C-alpha cells in the first residue's frame, strides 16, 4: 500500500498522478528536485474553441491552464487550483503560432526549474528556493 495526501491506494492501482510510473521515473531522474517536497510539479492544458459557436467559426481562442499536480487528489483537479496563464486569441486557428504565445511562459518555467524562486513557507516559518517542473501536458493532437 502507498500513501499520498490522506488517500490510501492498493499497490498497482492508479488513483493520483503520484501513483504513476512516470512520477517515480521523474523522481529517480531528478533526485534533488524530488528531495524537496515543496517543489511544484505542473501540468499544462490547452484546448481551443470557438466562443461564438457556429456563427463565430472564423474566430477562436485557446486557454492555457497550469495545474499543480502535487496537491492532494481532491484539490489538484479542482478549478480553484487551475491557473489560467493566458488566452491565445485569433482568427481561424491561433495554435499555428502557439510557440510565439508560449515563449514567455516557457521562459518563466525554465527559470523556475533552473534557478527557482525564494518562497515563504508559513507552516515551517522559513523561506526556501522553490523550483517547479512541467511534467505533463494535456492537449489535442494539433496542439501537440
């Protein structure tokens, strides 16, 4: 049996992202990151849509959402912890220029991975260098 944030799961079952082999592989590959439990593991999600339905088929937008996955199961998929980082607007399909829109976010994520940011932990009454890693993306095939 393994434990994660007050949820008990049977060996071999997948209840939370931390139960996945990919999570354990990341921990083995980056032990310094894994050693600090307050480091943040992020998922990025995007999916475009036409906000005006069939009448606005020439206009679409794509929200870009970051979600911290190292929260307890009941919290990590809650809208309260999904952070809208940007909305990519445009005529037709703005995803063809998605790399241009994502460049500032990628720069920030690289800084959080390599340098970190000084963060206050009120529970321990101390500051620490928090790092973040983008470990998953969830998107449709054109965005991929």
